[in-house]
C-alpha cells in the first residue's frame, strides 16, 4: 500500500478560475471506491464509477464543501505524453498534498498525463458536472426526528451553504461531507434550502429516509462551474439548551479535577498521537503525515504492549515500521504487522516515540516538511520535532454493555438511556445519540449529541446520572475509564462506578464491584 503523495506549492491563495499543482495517483487500477473517501459520498456520478474521481489537497478541502463538484484537468508538464482534458469528480481529500495538488484515481491520471505513475504538473478548474435530473438530498444513516445530517448529491456545481427547517447548518467539520441540522422535525416533511457556488438557490420540502437519497425535481443552473474555494458556511444559531431533569445538581466542593489517567492506562485504549505543534499523526497509503486531528480511522492507533507494536486503524493489519533503505538511511512507513519483526517495536514514553530495536531512533514531526510527512531521525533531547504524545481527547466513542445489548445514549432533555443501538452494533458510528467524546485530560465524558457532559450528583447507591453543562471544576462530572476492569469510575465520589440496574434498565451510580452490570466497553 505504499504510495507517494508529494506536492508542490503553486499560485497564491484565493478564489481563482484556474489552479496549477502536482498530480499523483492512488488506489488500484480503478482507484479506491468513490464512497470510501473522506467525503463519505452516499451517491456519485457515473464518471466516478469509471475511475474519474480525485482527492483535493487539504489546503483547498475547506471542510469538504467541494465534495461532489467536478473539475476539468489538463497536464501542463513537458514530461506528459497526453494533452487531453478530462473531467473528474471530487470524492476525497489528500492530507499530504500541497496547495493546488490533485491525487487522482489511475484512469483519469492516465487520461490526463499519459503516464501510470509519477508527479506531473497539471492545471485544473471547477466546471459544471454532467448531471442527469434533479438534485439528490441524502440523509445520513442514523438520521431521525431528533438528529439529522444531509448530504447534497447530483448537483451541477456543488452546494456551498444549506439551511434545514429554516436554520442555517454547519458542516461536519471536515470529517465527512454533511450539513448538520440545527432545527429538527419529522423526516417526512423536511424543508431544505441549498445555495450553489454560483449563488443559485433551491428551496424544497422533501420526505427523507435515513441512509437513503431522495431525488427532487429542481436542479441548479448550468453556468460553467461556479466559484472556487469558498469559506465554510457560518454555523447557525445554537438551539436553546434543554432543561435538565430535577433535581438540579450542585457542584460539590473539593479538589477537582483529579489527575488524568496514566499513560499505561491510555495505551490500553485507541488513541491519537499529537505533535508539539498540535498536529495529529495519520496513516495515508502506507505513509505517516501530520495534520489537524479529524478523528477518522487514519488518525487512530492501538498499542500492543506485549509486542511493542503500534497498529494503524486505517491500514488494515499494518503497524508502524522503521527500516533501513538501500541507501543506508532509515525510513518509516506502515507494514504488515508481525510480532517478530524488530522494525515494528516501539516505546512510547516521556513524550517520545522511540524505537526499541534500532539504536537512538525516534519519530520526528518537523513542521517545516513541505509534504507534512513524519520521518525517523536520531533522538535528540529537547528536540521539539520529537515531542510526540497522546492526544488529550478521543472523539466518536460508544459506551456499550454488550451483555445486555445496550449502548449509552444522551437525550436532548439531559436524560440518558441504556438502549439498543440504532440499526446494529456495526452501525454505531451513525448513532449520533450514542457518540461521546472522552476528554481524558480533564476526566470528562461529553455527549456529541447535546454537547453536555455526564454528571452524577448523588454519591450513593442508585444515584442519578444525567448530562449537564460541561464544567471542568464540577466534581459531579469527573469520570475515568479503567480498561483493566472495564469500569467507568467516579473520581469525586470515591469507589462509585456507573452501573446498569438490570430491573429498570436505567443508568445509575453504585459502589464499584466489577460485576456484569458495570462492564462497559470503550468502543472506537
């Protein structure tokens, strides 16, 4: 899976009719499937099925707002053996590419450059997509009357802003191309207003169904592709905070927050690496790069303390591997995990990722690397490039009690439920009410549905648990997950844990005993 994704900066930033940059290719003969990219496309054009799709560079990604748009590409490099123009659809993001660069599926790369590999200078611009029929309005899996995310598809020149049920919507933040509703209602009568990059607007009321696309009769005007990069739409007004169930909790006095979980404990859970300049280390086609953390699988790692291996979540069955090249220099990539391979043994300690076999070799994240690559270099005390630790937070975590077939979910009124997953356990990432952010640095667990934190305000058996406005100084909200016992321990009310009352099915506090009712899994 080794893949080179180098880039060359070109042109000043801003909205331009044409951009130039370096083209590269990725995936197999057809490229990776169009729906597997960072856009998380639910529907795409026929050209993408034929390998005419591309990944835009991270600098022009703009939180994914250009997903589904079309670009016309032509090689301007004297080394190309083709001068043909080709139109392709944006379905992905290239984290290691510089401004202007495009990473292409092989069919369109061959059409444009006449080559099967290499780095060639191209010029490209946004153009109208060859769509058939009206715009498609797609509801993300897990959408309901209580949570809704919409992806527009089959558009002439993209959608740069959207309002749902009268309220403007923010994008997901770059992890996928969806607009998240700020005003909710029945899916069967959802009012949607979409504005294209050319300024054309469509308003319609549509009946939606989770994990499906509905085609409407309206389509944007054809006008040559619309504008270039545009800022992400401003978030709409936040919904009024839901009232908390009585009785209202009183923050206890006491020494809060408690110390963060130990490194040993954190390494037993999935984690992200963070560099000294607050970038996260990700895997991309076998290479290591540094970018702002998007908490997608590319940024998630797991440590095997027995074998000292660091396994990638995105590169299936591959581990970070440092090897000596034919030139005698040391390099790093991901490679098939092998517990007996000395190249894959690492020690994570003291804000360093140091090799356990190759003498004095450390991961090195130099922010001046033009391709954002992470390398290996001789360990030097005090070298900020080598100060790499674990990120303080982990997003998109499900808290499950599989023995009872339930997941912990937050409700909009501040209550919490232990209920079955929406769909199945395999579809947990789409169950928005069941997604939590673990703030390991501050010992807090925040709902990604209502933005409130788990809060237990009665330190007694049967004590109530709900969500409340997050406050790091509130001892009610101090929780820590113990991967050894699989318990979620309250840090202010000593020796109390989250517990399921099997009779009522409710979540409560109870003295820690480590039994089945307290065996919660941290699923990421």
